[in-house]
């Protein structure tokens, strides 16, 4: 079997690749932004690394050619361009939609997704809601999707466990907010990759959702205290139930040095306990999952001796000629398509900026020009061969606001979530303006325009909803 690991350079991806090369005979194809080198005796014959931007459908179509099963291990919590405009959940949704529609096109038979435990209460964070949206998106395109949901994964280069260690190391006095009494069922990295690999060849596991977590459950305060004890620390821990999640995000970031884009979504997810549902437990009880204290005792020496930052701590460091990626989610009225949204996008520009912009159509090109001067701001070339009613693609090919280095800049509008939403995305755009000027002028104007467009589309949806009962009557 030819197996793809999508998100191969991450904490779980690297470990999974080595496990597959050690314990299976499958050919492994690793997809990541930068090709992942693997030092393994089986690598020359059974391993191939591919550089792939998951926002690029053409690259994905080439990378997934001939793939039988794919592990989808992507979580878009860190930036991938010099400017990332939009919510991480919209980025996650865009990546999942890209992958799922390409996997269907290429005939991928089975997808295994590493998701997150969902709290039993009514409160669910944006981070976990995004994981559920990815599950829904994968299943909307593909008939055989297996989901493994986990809480905190304990491993030598895991970001969550590193945050835990730094809190225990650096705080002699801890003011523990109410959320630290919530409980979690952790899982060690070795158990995660073993379960992921088992889903490859066992039909009884495929197409289902399993929660992975060790017993007994342990509170976040308990995990910090146990870790501190293993480090030989004796921090004073004070209860302060009124300490908010917002303040917690700030002090965790300051103490641990973890990136804001990583810390904030994670802390938001801690407002409820993260426990395994009894009816979704992993069926194999032997060997049992390692408990937190055992996992921490075994993993801590590797973390301390390595001194290496987790992959998620490093983030993305663009060069001075960095690109822009902007993704916004728009409502999609019932019966409307992405092609209609593209028409609204172009029609509303001169309405919102009547004294600044006019739109001219010239064969398959759209020219955005100054209203009273013969100056072209942007040139958009429509791509009929890469477009469909549910996806419209325009390449940015020039104009005063576009850098001459712009090679792959494009505007895309696509339906997602079963046609209930449309993603409007600008990918790999290089501005001509100096970066500081662009960041606080053109970029903010684009953000504001997308907000206005979303409001206009929602207004159209409301009018249509009111008109339908009247026409039925």
C-alpha cells in the first residue's frame, strides 16, 4: 500500500513515519512544506518526501497521485506567510477542503484524521470546533474516514508537554485559576502512532470515531504538580477561581515563551474537562495506555537533555519578500454558488469605493482601475480550466499594487461545508507597496471590504428567506 502522511514535519508526523517504516511494509510518502529527511535504513526503498503547499491544489493533485490511504495530521495554528489575515479555523477549513476534494479526485480510499477530544458540556472552544469542522469536511467528500480524537499528547517534542514543563520549572508561586481543576485524559505519543497505524489494515476500525485517553483522568493542576515534583521543584500553588481564561493566556505565553498563535487556542480549550466517551473507547485494552505520571517520568529526561524547541514553537519566519495569505468565510445563501459570490465580489467593489475603483472586463481578464485616471491597480485573469460552479479561480497577473515578483498570486472563491459557506481566499500575493505601508493600508482595506461583502451577502440571504414563505403562501 502507498500511504501518505500529510503534515509530516509535525510532532506526530515524524514519529508516525518512523513507526510505519519499522512495523509495516507500506510505502510512505511524506507531504510537508519543506521535504522531510528521514534517517532510517528502510528510507531509500520505501520512503519519499514531497514539498507541498497544502493551499495549492495543483501541488496536492500531483502529491496524492497513486495514494491508497492518507493520514491527515494538519492543524493550522501557526502562520505560513508573512501576513496571515483571517481566523485559524478558516485556514484549517480551507486546508481540509483542499485536501478532501483532491483526495476524492485522486481516488484515495481511506483517510485517517487525528482530531481532538470534545468536552461533554455545552461550551466548545473555537479550536475544538475547528477540529469538528475538519471531520465534517473530510466526510463530506470521502466515504471512508477514520477519526482518532485525543487530548494532550505527551512526547519529547510535544508543544503541550513543553508548556507544562516550563510552567513547573519557572514558577515558584502559581496562582491556579478555576480551569486548572478540569480533568484531561492524556495519551503518549507512542500510543497515538500505534493506534494510527492499526487503522491502516484493520477493517473493523475504519470509518469510525475513537477517543484515545489514559486512565485515570488527571486535572491540569495535578499535572503541573506531578511535573514539578519530578523536576525536584516545590511550587506554592494557590487557588484563585476568578482568574479568567484571558489572563491565563497572557501569563502562560509570557512564562513559557510559546507563540501567541499556539497558546491562545490551546488555553481556550481548557474551559471544560476533556474525557473519553465510554461508547467511543479504543477497542484494544492490551497493551493499556500509559498514565500521565508514567508518561511524564519516561519523557522528561528526553525533553531536558534535548534542549530543542518543539516544531510548533518555531513558527514561520518569512523573508523580507514574504507573501500574503488572506482567508475569510462568507455566508452562502441557499441556492447560490461560488460563481455567484465571485460576481458579487466584483460588482460590489465599485459600489463600496465609487470614487476610487471601477471594474472593467477584457476578455478573460478583470481590470481594477482608478475611477478617474487610466491607472490599473490589479489585473485578475479568470481561469476557466481550473474553475467550476463551486470554485472560481483568478490569477493576479499585474497592476500598480502587485509586485513584479508576484508569480503565484491568486484569488479563489469556493463552496465548503456542504454549500452552506464560501471561502474567499487570496493566496501567495506579493504587494508592490513597501511592507509597512501595505500592512496598514491595502491589507486593512481588503479586510474591511470582505466584512462589507459578508454583510451584503447575509442581507441577500435574509431577503431570500423572507420572500420564500411569502411566495409559498
